[in-house]
């Protein structure tokens, strides 16, 4: 009879810690996806068109295109 209770306790403990492990892995996967989405958004920038050469330049990093009349 004692062996049955010990076996039942072991099965319950394995199931309990198994579910905790699966939940932890799921949470880590969700955090990784969130970090990857944030990193992907950081690589996107708005652009403006240069009135002289009609090239599109990143709005926050405006640089001279090399033309004499370039306003940047």
C-alpha cells in the first residue's frame, strides 16, 4: 500500500514540475519573440526625399548627397 502512495506522489511531482518546465519554456519563447520584434522595428526608419537629387534619405540621419545644392 505504501508503494502505491509513493508511486502516486512521484507521478504527481513529475507532472507538476513538468508543467512548470513547459510554462517556463513557453514564457522564454514569448520573451524571445518580443525581443526579436523590437529589434526588427529598430531597423526601420522614415525617409524624406531630397529636393535636389530626388534620392530618399533617412529622416533622422540626413547626410549630404554630394550635389552642390543639397540642403543636407
